[in-house]
């Protein structure tokens, strides 16, 4: 396993804006990428990471919340319901937080590392993380959707 360099908005915003391509075949390169992304996400204390954030334009996402660790290849959101409003950040935009409105519940369909299709339904933080990471695959950053950016002293309103 290896720690990967996280692409920051300040280094290469143009790269983060690019659209990621679907994974056609799950090769050892993809499973190594998943392992390295998990290690990188944990080292950075994040709860989600998309491959584009480590310089790879493939539709691969890792998420870790209280609900568990999830690896999503070619994720597609199939259902959204409800609404939540709260603070949101991104490992590519360190030190910044925005107030966003996201669905309270999201269902996503994806492939696992064995190429098996599965469905995951997430609530609250997991729902938010799924939306945030899938957006990255289309070059969308949460600040595009933020109602407004938050000042550091406002962060205590939300534990996220
Ligand atoms: Ni992000």
C-alpha cells in the first residue's frame, strides 16, 4: 500500500474539473488503487475520496463512515429522498467548509472489487458522502452547490 498525493484545488483545479471514465475491467491496478485510496483517505482523516483526487480519472470512490468502509466502482445514484443541510468539506480544499443541502437518503448502485454489482443505501453523513464523491467523478466540487461558505467559528453547529 502507498500513500497517494491528494490533488488540491490550489494546485490543479482544472484537473479536478475533468470527468472520470468508467472502469471497464477490474485489474490489479484498480484494486491497488482502492487499497491506496483507503490508506490515503484514512491518513488525511477524510470520510471519502474519489480517484480524480489522487490523479486518476476513473470512476472509483472510497467512503468510510460509522456505517462502514465502502468501495464503489462506476457508482450510479438511483434514488434520492429527503433533505439535510449542514457543513461539508473536501480533502482537495483543506481548511474550507461550506453549507450544503443534500438528500437525507441516497441509494447507489456500483461494482465491488470482484466485479459484483451491489446496491448501497445511506442516510445522513453516508448519503452526503455518496453525493459528494459521485459529484467528483463528473468534475463537480461541493462549493458549486454550497449555499454559502462557512467561517471556522460556525463549524461547531455541525459535527461533520
Ligand atoms: Ni471532495
